[in-house]
């Protein structure tokens, strides 16, 4: 890292520490991802700061992510609360409408504000980073925060945005703390696996969650199983993998001379769960590919 770049990162880190030192009590919106984990760690390390991390559990959250959030909170040593939410009760989410992310973020953040008020926390902090909002017009989650802040007396603060801290900055800061997931792959809610307008059900979400978990156990880290419906109403699973991991698809040579396909158990599971076709996307993993 160049000296000027290192200095910039250290300056941003100090601004973050100073931000928390000015607070009396904060509730951290905590997913267990790279961004919110750094926020939680800095908050927990601030002297005399009352802090609580809250993670939302719903059918939209992969099971492995919920378990990861619990472990990271324990590693940080921060008080942690899991909030159960029936997100599929909301029409905009259940029907996977275009404004799904806005509806979801607004519902979650309003719930966190309510908890903060009940438990006497003065501020809610969110891990939206500067990279999330620069260079893109489509930022429904951040727009939900802005709308809430225009109406609520208890504000949601986004220090990464305030101090122009990018995703790269966050990863560099996190590397200094061995218990933080600095290289953890990005993760999104399970609704992003489905075409807009496709009705989401608990069973369908769970099927994708289980199949992705099977692929994680097979040695793949960055996975999305996208679900499409063809003109005959048949379900198609489109698997996206990190391009750098595609060479791991095949394992040992079998007795018939063919190669073992490491993701075959996941394919078999998807077929048994009602998918007519299971395909591999040769373009690899692309964040937000269902928005294209």
C-alpha cells in the first residue's frame, strides 16, 4: 500500500473512531457482513459507549448468514439481538416487486428505530458505504434511509457515507482486526435470486438457500442460484460462480472415465425440488444480474 493511500485509510479510520466517541448510545444494524462488522467492532471498542447490534432474521436471510452474524458478534464481544421479521407478509416483497429493496429496508430500519426507542438508544447506525451510492442512480436501500430520516426524530446515521469510506477502505481497516471478515464474499438477500414479479414463498426461498449451502460445502465461496420461469411455467436454476472457482467444478475421475461434478448433489436436490433445468452461467457471478 502506498504511503499516501495508507495515510488516507488511517485518517478515515480515525474519523470513524471520532464519530463513535461523540455518541452516547448506538444501535448497529448488523448483518455480519464486512461493512456492519467493522461498524460494530469500532463501536464496541469505544470507551463508555452503550452499544447493541441487531440482526434481522427472516425467510429472505440465508441460514448461514444468520449463524455467521452470531459468531462475529461473539468474536467482537458486542451485545447481540436477533429480530424475527415476517417479511413475506409485505406485498411488495412477497410479489418481488421492483421496489422490493426499498420496502424491505424501510421496514427493517423502522423496526430498528422502534427497538432503539424502547431500549433508550439515541442513534441507529447503518453500514451503507460510499461505494454503494456513488456512480449509481438505483439505490433503493439508501433512499429508504433518507425518507425515514426526513420523518423521524431518531435518525439513522451512515458514517461510511458521511466520511466517504469506500468498500476498499473498509476491507483494509478490517484486515487490522483478525476477528473481522475482511475478505468475506458479498451476500445479498435471497429475493435477489428471483425474477421481478415472481411470487416468493418460504419453500422456494429455502430450496435456494439449501442448494447454495450445499455448494459452499463443496468448496465454492461466491455463489448465486438464480431462478427463472420459462414460457411453459417450468423453473430454471441458473448457477453463477466466481470465474476463478470454475476450475474447481470437476473432481476425481470416476470408474466410467468421466469426471466427478462437485456440484452434482446440489443439482440433484434442485431437480427433486421441482426445477426442470439446472444451468451454469458461463459469465460467472455478477452482482445484481437480475437487474440487468
